[in-house]
């Protein structure tokens, strides 16, 4: 796998493998992995000091994806918009021609079979002559052409994946120094965090709760409140008894006068 020299904003120079791009935009600084999807590995710094560790992490992720995922394919997956036959990609026809030794014309499909690292190979799938042509023969020949194309694509994909994984092994040997930078950077970041965690943290004393009003202070108020209605009731009863005593005295006086 090829590498290229990349100089970042801080002036540092790095050997960067394919499928990894540098991102420096406003407050975003890091390396973006583009293989089987995208993922950003941030520098976690604004001065570029974490660029080496981020590149090491991105390279490790790239090697992991190469080892476990199929290689990206450059094969065309869909027919071009200019294709009017409606046939699958890599298949064209029916092609009608008349051979020099024949008196009748025949038709066939032309199939393009891709080969990794080489030029595509052409294959012809016979349908029939103008006398023997039928819809069933057309469908059978088309199915055969599609199967040939799919088989060639699978072989292409396997060969591309093998080649990419071999490149990944070579890249791992070439970038040993870069890959070794990741654990060291992690350890250097972990030390300040551990020191910060070891410092004692002053715990503020909880504010004292406001003293609750004592029951003894509240009791006199309740007693006074209860005493007021009681006093009123006593006065009413006394007022009611006074007229009764007066009437009794008057009746006793009249009785004594009669006697």
C-alpha cells in the first residue's frame, strides 16, 4: 500500500497510508479513515500535539478493517443511463451476425468478464439462429450470461481482497514506528488524569439546618388560642345563670310577704 507525506498546520510531517485523509477545519483536527465507511480520529488538541497518536489509531483501524472486510470494488454495479437494452451491467446484445460459412444469421450475448490486475475477457453466449430463435432460448442464454458475469465478479472480489490484505501486512511492517506511538501517547495522557484523580478534593461542610421551632414555644400559643373560646363560653354560662338566681330570689320574697 502506498503512503504519502502530509504536512499539517503545526509543521509536522507524517507518512500517511492510502484511505486516510487529514482534516483541519476550524476546531476540528484529526485523521479520517475511509475504508468500509468513514470514521474520524481526533487529535484531542488544538496545537497538533495529538496528531501522531491519532494517526496511529487510524492506521490500526485501517489494518483491522483490511483484515476483516472485503476490499472495495471498483466494478460497475449498475447499467449506465445510456444503455437502452435493459440488460444487466457487463452484458450486451443480442448481437446478430452471419458467419461466412453459414447461410443463416445467428444471435448471441456478449459478456464482459472482469479480471483483477488485468483487462476484462470477452465471452459470447449463443442464443440461436433466425430459424431456431425462441423466447425460451433467449431467457436461458441470458441466465447463463448473468451467471458468468456474477462468477467473474466474485473471483475479482476475492483476488482484490487477497491483494489488499497482503498490502496491509506490508504496511504494518513499514509503519511499526507509527503504530508504536499509540500506546505511548495513551500512557502520557493517562498520567495527568491519574494525578488529578489522586489529589484530595476538599468537601464543603453541609450547611446547618435552620433550627426548628421548639414544641415548648408552640404550646403556649396553642393554649392561649384554646383558652379564648373557653373564656367566652364561661362568660355566657355565667350570664345565663344570673337571671335565674334573681327570679328565684323575687319568688321567695313574695312568698314570705304572703305568709
